[in-house]
């Protein structure tokens, strides 16, 4: 075991009961009233720090004093430090002049999941573990596989037969043992067995109703809050993020709350969930109910296509005075093309859904021209090229003449 450092106290706290939870018990979420599941949260002594202290560690580990790791080695691929890109043309269309996008596609495996994977794999290595397991159809599995490869430990990915080829190719290329099952919940049955019986470290959730992911890894998302504060010279008014199980929401909320506790900010941004099926809209209206599920089906935003809200996601939205909005496939794909064509940013549908819900948020008065709004761009569109290509016209083959070129340009509008 590594020696603790920074503000982390070496244990976790149950967010509902306040009970002390040892690290050895942290990987199994507790069951709460109604049959839901909640993970304990790493505990810190912020009074031990002088502001937002940084180190010379690589990647997001420059924020090591506020991460739940010890003094041992870290597993980094240079993640974090992603750009905040202004969206002036799209913002002008929407009436949001201060609109910007935090481009997480610039991370090593081209998604924000690298932040979770870096911290969770580091913790596993410092605990002396040799195998990690993840249930994923996409970015989560690819990120964990890459960081496990970096650490030199075994990674097992439980995916679905319907997972995109690009995603499974990444997982296997990074050396993960990748297997597929037909039903999503089948993954959780197998995963729980190997976590409980073999001591494999879970990198994702594996219980139903869903709980969220590895509680140490979720802390990696706090670093997005720290970076936004530095990039803006303060905090935004609102952040719109794609949401499934709420890992990023939970991390963002804690990161911004820590900035307040450290005296670096007086406010916490409103967090807004973008989703395909609406479980967080329902939870905000009726309260979180562990087994409540919305009608769901296939969606281009497959990696966030959850019909159920988690407690941690609902809690982050609630305590930041947040909101939620949903968008269908047509709106999500139109947003992908609009963002690429207007601003030069090509993100996957599970990311551009956060752009697709902006018109509704403006209409509802959730955000306005006065607000600094940040969209969380979670992953590159190159992860799912066939979906984008299916909505685009075929590339015309023309004669090698200017007249033919002019005709093609006219046809393209």
C-alpha cells in the first residue's frame, strides 16, 4: 500500500449516511432504500492545502493533492489539459455569445474517459492489483484498456455483440481480453462474480439498478472543473454534458465545490444533463426513484443510452440547481454536422447531443445570452464513422474539368 499524500484522508464516506468506508470495501456499492445503489466518496481534508496546489506530475496528476492516490507511481498518458474552444458562429445562431466547448477528444484515447481511467488504474496499481475489468461498449473500455497497457496489468472488457467495430478494435489493440455477450445485464452478472470472487478491480458499474463507476476513478473528472476555472479565470454559469450514469456530473460537482471550499470561487455552475431518453428529466421532476425507467431503444448516442438515472447523477444536478433535456437521433446528428461545419469540431453523437439540446434550453430559459455556457465535448466522431457517413451524401465522382467541379459545387448547395 502506498503512503497517502495531499488532502486525501485514505478512506471514503457514504454520501447518504456519513458512514466511514475503508478502501478495501470501496469497490462494492451499498444498497439503499428502494433497491438502488450508491458508491462511497473519497474524503479529503481541504484545510491541509493552500489553495489549488499542483505538482510536477504528468497529465492530470498535477492535481495529485486533490486526488485519492498515494505517493506511489502514477499511470499517465498525458491526459487532461484539453482546450476550451469558443463557438462564436454556433453561439450567434443560438443567442449564446459566450458559448464554448471543452474538447475532451484531445485526450490520449480521444475521450474524457481517460481521466477516469488514469486515476482508477493508478489506484489499482498502488494497491498491488493485477487485473481490472470493465463493462463497456465504447470509450470507457478503450480508455481502461489503454491505461492498463501503460501500467502493464491485465484488462478484461465485457462488451456487447452490437458494439461498434472501431471501439472493439481499440480495446483489442490495447491488449485487452475482449469478449461480447448478447444482453447488457449479462455483463454485470459475470463482472460481479469476478470482482467478488477473484478480486479484480471494477472500472465501471456492474449492478442494477445502476450506481456509477469506480469511486476513485470518478474523482478524475474533478480536474475538468479545475481546468475550466484556470481557462476562464473563474467558473462558467452552466455546463451542458452528455449523461448516462452520471460519473462526470458527480466529479464536476465535487470539483467546483472544492474550488468554493478552497476560497477560489464563490459559485458552482449549474450542471445540465443531455440525454436521449429522459431519465434525469424525470428524476428532477419526481425525485430519484431507484427502479424508475424510461422507455428506451436503439439510439445513435449508444454510449449514453441509459433508461435509468443514478443517485449520483441526480444528486449532482439537484445540488447545483441544474436541469436536464433530451434530444432524438435526428437532432443529435444534425448537431454533429452543424458543429463540424460551423466550428470545425467533429465529435461523436453521444457527445453532440449536448449541442442538440441547446435550442430547447434557450427556449426554456435555462440558459440565456447573459450566461457563460460550456458544452462538454466528450469524444471524437472518428469513434463511430459509419453512423455519421450514413447521414451524408455520397461523394460524387466527376470528370476532371472545372465545369464539372462547378456543377458539383452547385449540387452541394
